[in-house]
C-alpha cells in the first residue's frame, strides 16, 4: 500500500518535525548566514519546493512538477558525510584578519585596512627580496672598489697629497673587507660572496705575509734603539733607561730639544756611552767612536733660524726659537767591521693644509733622498722618525732607488705600528739599512705617560 502525501495539519506537523530545512545545509549551496537570517516556523515540502524554485543556487532543482508532487512523496537527500569542497571551506585566518581590520577601522584608523592578508604577505616578500638584492649589489660594489684600490692605488693621482694620504691606510682596508665578507655571508647571494672573497684574497696576498713571523735567531753584531721622545723629559729618561736595559750598541733619540736639557736621561746615557753627540734636536750615543758629524737642514724655512750649540754645550743642541729643528744628523761610526754611516732623521710631521697633505714633509723627504743617493758608503743606516708610512708611495723612493732595506719589512713581526702610542695605527719610525742584514725588528711597549711614539729596536749583522 503506497501512502499518499500528507495533507492538512497532520502533514505539516510531521514534515516540520522530520524534514530538514535545506537552507541549513551549506552542502547544497545555501550559505549558513541565510539560514541564520530565516525567521518564522519551518515550512513543509511545498514551501521548500517553492524556495528551491526561486533559489537558483540549489544544484539539480527546477520548476516543481504538480502531477508528480501530487502522486509521489518528495525524496529528501540525506546530508553528505564527505569532506566539504575547497570552495565551501571557511577561511578562518581571513575571517579573523577581517574582524581585526574592521576593529581597527572602527577605532578611527586612517589607513586602508580592507586589503586581504594574502596580498600584504606578498608585498612583504617582494620588499624583502628587493632589499636583499640592493644590499647584495652595494656589497659587491664596495668590494670591487676595495679590489681596484688595492691593486691600482699607485695610479691614483697624488694631487695635493691625496694619493699619499690614502696609501697610508692600505693595511687597514682589511677591516672593511672583513666586514663586507660577514655581510655577504648574511645576505647569502652569489654576487656578494664572490666579490668579497676576491677582495679578501687580494688583500691577503698583498698584506697578509706581513703578519707572518720573520727574522732570524742568529746573534746580532749591532743593536739599535730609537724613539721620538717628543720633547718630553720623562719620556727621554724612560727611553734612556730602556735602552740601557736592552744593551743597545747605538741609541738614537729624536726631538731632544731644550725642554729635556735638565733631564737625567742625558746624564745617564753620557755616563753609559763614552761616545755621544747631540745636534739639532738629535741625540746619538754609541759604543763605537763617532767621527765626522754633520748636521743637515732639510727645511728651507728653518735654515736661517738654526744654529748648532755643539755637543759640549749642555750636552744638547737646540734651535734659537726653542723648537725642534727639522732635519737630519749624519755621523760615521768606526766599528770593528768597518765604518757605518748613520743618518738620524726627523722629517716634518704630515698634516692637512691649504697646499694639501704633507707638502712640507714631501719637500724635505725629496731633499733627504737626494742626499742618500749621493752617499757611496758601503754600510749605511737611516734611523729615526721618517714620518712616512711603509705603504706610502714616497717611502718606495728609499727602498727602490737607493737600495735601502726596511728592517721591519725584512725581519719584523706584523706591521710594526708605532704611532700613536696609545693605539698605534701607522708605522712612522723605522731603521733602513744598506750593506747590513736585518735579523730582528721589534716595537717595544709604552714606557711613559703622554708618550706619542713607541720605541723600536733592531738587530743587525754586517
């Protein structure tokens, strides 16, 4: 027996209790929000069919067939138990972000907060990628500049001493190169890594060997001690005491002018060394006989003001203006291995001025180079405050044209920086020799407060 369709109050009551409301099932394409907005009592089959006719979102529905409706009961498909489709899944992250954006907008924010979080994340990724590319390019460009300067610094024009000034700091280029290498590792791009590795390799080849130990352990035939005491009597006293403690054969002090005439350093050194002379702000003490002392003035401006007080006049020579005389002192030492010509030198301090960098120093240096070239002595030593860095193009005039060898470059450890004493960053003091073999070159520790230059000690063989 086939039951007919339920009619009347009985049908409405049973349909209201057992028939699910199609609008409550998102699987059939009806949003849940519409079901929540529906008010009033549940409808029967006729009401549901009428809604289906009006709502095109329900798949597989069409106009109701009156004849079929009258003879056949409506078949209500059971709820689907399969996973909802991807398009029906609620984006909880987007919903939460939207709620937050709405709250921010309600708080009075002036920014456009209606942009979805997806595009924001995409913009953030593009921004980070752009910043990484720009940083990588900057690192590569800086590394390229470092490589070019390390290799071609001799071709930088020396207009107003700019090239000489830049070359003074060549060893310190390793510091920014190291920083660039660390930054390249952080950015981690091939371009930045290759550029910085090449720069590091070039610096290592050119200036890395100076960090390796050099020299010889053979016994020395001559030990030289030198320091620019800068007119400081306490420093001069400490220097004399250190020279005696080091058993130096030759002691050379620069800037020994009138301010230190009363210091005990002069008396102590004179008592320790029978052979001594002080001229034009230089002091020379030797275990070997000193002959043919010649003061040399390298600054035309100081030539008319300079005068020699002689080695017996208070055992100190000074200029009439009580200022250090810029020049050199030539002396010959009669040693068991032959005559050694010694030049005590103190060139003008390099400064930045209206005429450029180290104009006076370069003029005095050129004069001094000419004097060395004209001296045919077989054994020769230049000792003192040269005020020219070993990497400066001016320095090569001595080592290339005149055959002099820097004791620090030949037998020193590291770069041998001597100035300033508190934190040495450049080597201005040196011993250069011709016809002598440097065995060891060392920078001694600070010995007095207010010290400007660190003392140096060099061991030589004939």
